[in-house]
């Protein structure tokens, strides 16, 4: 009976640990990604976030090309919210966009999907009348919640 109980405990433990979901990084994830953030000013520092289609959210800070760090995991966004944000990105035409109008302080949103990258950057003081700006606002609300 002891052998049966120990075997059952081992099998249950293995099943429990094998059900763990796969964790990715922006570098290893092969699906679509939304990269967004803001930067500029006196220091040129940039805060960048990356949302994977599976809901994982990452951040990195630094000055591009200088003290930029690798992405760190921030939190997990529900799959429903992630799906909604990617649908909004697709509806805005972000994947085919190529707009760059940054100012001293700027915001940006990029969508990466396969070999295709679309991006929009704008001056914080002069927001664009563009659905991507509304997407950016939703993405930032998701980061803060």
C-alpha cells in the first residue's frame, strides 16, 4: 500500500508540474508583439514595454545604445485583454504604418509580426489624430492597472 501511495504522489506531482505554461521573452516569442513607450528629453532616456500576444508584458529602461537593459517581466495580462489590444492594433493599420514625427519628448508604438514591422512615433506635445494614439493610451492603461 505504501508503494501505491508513493507512486500516486509522484505521478500527481509530475502532472502538476508538466501543466505549467511556457514563459517566453520578446527575443524568443515567435508571434506578434506590440512594443510601445516614451522617451526623450534632456537625458534621452526611453521606457519601452513589450506585450506578447500570449499576454506576457515586459519593460526595459535606458538610453538607446548606452545603458539600455534587457527586458524584464512585469506582469501577465489576461488573454482576453491581450487579444483585444492586438485586434485594436490590427484595426488601426499599425502593422503597415510608417509614421515618425517625434519631438523632444515622444511616444511610440510598434507592431512586429514575422518579418513585418509597422511603427508610429509622435511628439507628446502634439499628439496625432490617429487610432494608434488611442491604442497607445489603452496600452499604457494596461501597464498601470
